């Protein structure tokens, strides 16, 4: 076996990826990974046949426990709950960008909230991390048949709510840069043109800052909302295109203070959904890119 510390360090991005997709929270995922490190450090290495499988399984079980606890807290969350956004590395490899864009997006993580913890774990392990059903079964302490059924039901539950469009990264980026330029220039006409008529905006303020209690529907209304600061606080406003959860989004600053992180879903021609994170506690982790697998 490789040096235990070196092995854990090499696998850490994958373990964090499992925990983050399970919990939708970077700081909770970090807590899980730290706990797994302590368990790994205290384990008898000679008794572990497959170190990676042991680490992934331990991370998954710990994340299930964490999600069950978090759900009780989220039941009392003020307003609409969105995952904590991550700044992600742009490695330049199409394979990495395609993977992170499809299963790490803020929209996808929001949809995963519909699943029970065991179902979320089974779905992620099999459909995202390509684990065989026998591995999923051992991780969740269930039969293979039960895990197949759990994953099947999870797919059905998610099918109607998963992001509808699979837009190439370069097309999405081109559209987002046009939108960012329109906001920076106060070009309301272009902003409105780039918004789908049925576009939806969902905001998370966590009861700490002002946000909408329910989704805002309508491209023109959303464009007006995003245009308003240009009229009142033009000199204070700064929009920074950034890779957020594998897709190009926007960070909005006022007087160089981060006010919100915006993740976008597009159909390749127009914006169909904007997920706006304004909760200051959830913006604290947006200080440097994270390598996640």
C-alpha cells in the first residue's frame, strides 16, 4: 500500500466530491473529509484490502449521517434553500469540464435535495461515480436488489426535475459573457433578449439578507431586477465571470464586497434559470478555486 498520508491526499478531491454532492455544503463536506481522515489515520491499514473503496465507503456513510442531521436543520430554513456554490478549477480538459458541468451544477444539487439520504447516496455512487451495485450494497449495508430498486426509483424521481438542456461548455460561456457585458454596460435590451420568456430566478438569502420567498418567473421581470442596480449603484457594481460548480457564472460585488453568486442554466440561446446565492454564510468559501472530482 502507498504511504497512507500520500494516498489520502491523492484521493482527497474525490472524497470531497462525494461529500459535497451528498450535502450541498462545502464546509459540511470538509468536516466529513476531516472526520474520515481521522478514522483512516486510526484504522489498521493491514486489514484494508482496497484503500480507495474503504475511503469512499466511509465518506459516503459519514455523509449520510450528516445529511440526516442537516435535513432537520433545513426544515426550519428561512426562504428557499440552495447549495453552497464552489469556485471550480478550469483545468482546460474537456472531459473534466463536461463531468463537472453535468453532475456538479447548482441546479443538479438542488434537485438532489428531493432524494432521501440513502437514495441520494446510492444514485450518486452508481450513476455519478460508476460504482458497481455490489459496492453500493456493501456501502449502504443493503442487498444488491434493493440498491437497484433504490437507484431506479431515484432516477424516476429526478427525471422530471433535472436540468433540461445539455449545452456545450463553449456555447454556454459565450452566452454568459454576452450577458455579463450587457449588465456591465447597462444594456437592458440585450439583457432582456438573452432571457427566456419563461425564465425562473431562485434566490437564497437564508433569512439574513433580502431574497424572494418563492421563485420569480418571467424573463422581462428578472432582467429588470438585475438591471436595477445599474441605475442606483452603477459606480459600486462589479460583475466577475467565474467558474461556479463547473459552469461559467457571475459573482456580483458592491464596493468590492461579494454580494451574490449567480449560477445559470441556458438552452444555448437564452437563459432559462438563475440560481442566486446571497446568504453571506454560504459565500464565505468563495475565496479560491477547489479541485473536485
